C-alpha cells in the first residue's frame, strides 16, 4: 500500500500537468465545437465545411506529402549512416543532419520566407552562379514552401529515431548480404527497412501530428488561399471572435490526427495477432 501511494505521489505532478494543459483544453474545445446559441448542434461544423472544405483537403494533402518525403529522406539518411563506406562523409552527415531539429517552427518560417522568395537567398545564389536567369526566378512562397519547411524541420527528428534503430540491428545479416553481392540499396530496402518499419511509423505519426498543429509556417509562407486549418482557426478567432467555428475546425484537425494514430494502432495489432 505504501509503495502504491508513493508511486501515485511521484506521478501526480505529471498527471496534473497533463490534465490542466491538455485534457481540459481539449475537452473545452470539443464541447465548444457543438455549442450553438440554442444549445448544442452541428451548425459550427456546417459553417466550417461550407467555408473551409478546400482548406481541409489542402491541409491533408500538404501534411501527407510532407510525411512521405520525410520518411524517404529519413530512411536515406539512416541508411547511409548505417551502410555508408566513406567514414568522413558519414561523420559529416552525422554532425549536420540534426541541426534543424533544434530550430523553432517560427524561426523556420522566417528563414524559409527569406530563402524561398523571388529575390531570396536561393534565387540570388542560383542567379549569381549563372544557373538561372534572374528574370526567370520564381517565388516558392506557396504550398511548395510549406512542404519544404516541414520536410527540412521534421526530417532530422525521424532520421534520428530511424538511424538509432538501424544502428541496433544485428550486423550479421547485413554482412551476409554484402558477401552475397547485394548492393547497399537492396540491403537497405529488403533487409534494414523491414526491421525498423515500426520505428519509422512512430516517427512519421509524431511528425504528422506536429505538422497538423503548426501555425507559424503557413502564416509566414503561404498568405493566399487555400491555406492550412491552423491559419483558418487563428483567422476565425482574431477577425470574428468566432470560437464555435474555430473549435469545429480544431476538432476536425483532431480527427485527422487521430486517424493517423488509428492506422498505426491497427497495424500494430495486426502484427501481434
């Protein structure tokens, strides 16, 4: 009894934080999404779908595309760190790829805003190198800029998980495949990736949920419509004080995120069964 009470007291501060800063705001948001002037109803969701159905599809496409690219790059980075044969290149990559992970999203938005603009650093460098004509420079401050920002920011996080998981694998199967003449790409795709698939899925789901909640990047990079739901939520609150529609949009975002988690849960249960 004393041990259980001690354990409860140890986890109580963490539980209180979760309850105060996560569970209560989430419950208030979901309840507020159904509140209307006459009581409870679906009017907020009807308005949300009438005004922002295109933005919902835009958000889902952007986040899914970014998630796929993050997964591919994370596998490539982890695979080279595990199978690379050039020690210097492996050391350089190991020291460089993690840097974006420590940069806040608001800083990422500002960096990409100045880097991807028509007269930004990227186009200026390409023009100075003679690779493009300055008159042909185009701005990437649209959906492409959002994808680039998300991929650049989240790839190190997933790559760190994937590389760690790959490093813990039994090297015997890898060396056996090498002795039989298999290429590094074939070893990566057919031997390494299947063994770390669960880690990859966890990292991608965490990245998916993170990108669904980002506000600064779409506000700073993509000012035109369509835009992401986080920008719509901020607009409904700041411009109209419409918390009902904002809560409905937030609930829809929550459902999208929960769907990604449900996919992973079903895959895990299927593997165990």
